[in-house]
């Protein structure tokens, strides 16, 4: 997943995957998930980020998104840089973090934070059927991982919104 992805159409809807460096299970802690979600909310409110579907797993996340200002690569770059620093700081300042030293060692290289794998996986959404395929992939991720039996049971995704069970943690945009 470390390939450099370049969005050809910077204003199109994209499926993206961000992976924590070395697939470290960081998002098992609520505090780090909340930093991630708050950062997405900030991008929605202040940078024109539109989110269509999402899931946060223990060591990666999938999102379907678009930037209103057709600057998606810029928004993603800023988001990843900010969350890397903010989550790393949260790890350092978390007195309950039993893996603190190991995480600090694993998520740095040459005294630099290396939170995300280099680059990210991205695919442009070119049709309604491709969108639905990616939404199903996103929502089935926790089921395939054996975490839940049904997608709508997983709280860290937009599946609850899609199945009408509950409002999720992020505001969604309708694809159409």
C-alpha cells in the first residue's frame, strides 16, 4: 500500500486507503481514533472535504471522499501530516499507553515521525456500481476481520448510516 498515488482528476470522488507504518495497531485506542475523527471533521468544515463512506480498522482506514475545491491531494497531504504529529503526541502523552516506548521506536525513523506508510492507495470512483462495490468493501472489512457479524454492528464506520441503524461519527454526503 506504500505506492505513491496521484489523483488524475483532483475533484473526482476517490476511494483511498491509509495504512499505519508497519501495520501497527494504533486505532485500538479510543483516544487515537478520536484524533483521527476530529481531524476529518476539521477537514470537512474548513477544507471542503466530502466523505461518502468510511471505516477505521486497527491499523488502516478506508474512505470514499472528494474535495469541493478540487484539491484532494493537498487536503490528504495536510490531513496525514497533521494526524501523524497529533496521534504521535497523544501516544507520548498517554499515561495509560502500555506500548509507549515500542510505539515511539516503531513510528519514528532518523528522529522523524513515520506514522503513515509512504503514499496511499487510491482509486477514482467512475460509476455508481463501482461506488457501491467500494462501499461494500469498506463496510465488510470488520466482518472479514472477524470483529463483527454484520457491518452495521461496527461503530467505527459509516455502515450504521447506510443501514439506517444510527448516525455515524462523521457527516456523510450522498453519492449521486
